[in-house]
C-alpha cells in the first residue's frame, strides 16, 4: 500500500512537471509564430513601398505596379490579422487596402505619401500608421 502511494505521488509530480514544460513550450512557440507573422507583415509593407517607389521612379506601367501594391497590401493585411494585439493597426491597414481597391484614381495621387508612410511602418515608427489614417480620411469615399 505504501509503495503504491509513493508511486502515485511520483506520477502526480511528474505529470505536473510535464504540464508546466508543455505549457512553456506552447507559449514559446506562440511567441515565435507571432514574431514570424510580424516579420512577414513588415516584409509585405516594405515590398509595397518598394513597388510604389519603382513606379514613381520610372513612371512605367501603372496597372502592373498598382496591382502589385494591392497584392502586397493583401498579404500584409493577412499577416497583421494573425497578430493579437494589433487591433488599431489592423484597422488602418484594412482601410488603406480598401482605398487602394475601391478608389484607384484617388490613390494614384497619394502614392508618394503612402510610400513614405509604408517606409515609416517598415522602420518601426508608429507615425506611419497615423499618416496612413490621415490619407484614408482624405479619400472622398463618395467619389470614384
């Protein structure tokens, strides 16, 4: 009876230790995934800024570059959606993506400002989100 009790206590302690180890591994992997999503998001924003710069530098094939910008913004939108504590930033990215899709003529005039805001975001400056918010507010959503 005493041996069974000692074995049961040992198994209980081992089980508790295992739970803490697996919980630690889970939270560690969760943090790694979060950082990976943030990295992909920043890469997509940087790619969109580079695409705008390419268009502004050469003034070539607007349709192609514009579609590439939308594609990079879509990828950024998907990645930031997977990050938990980015709610306000998610809204700003969703709004700018919506403006690029819905109002291409208006956004064509705002490309230099958008590029600067994207570069600020890629450089980890929160003012880039404020700049994007101002840009989306300046778009005439009742127009074309």
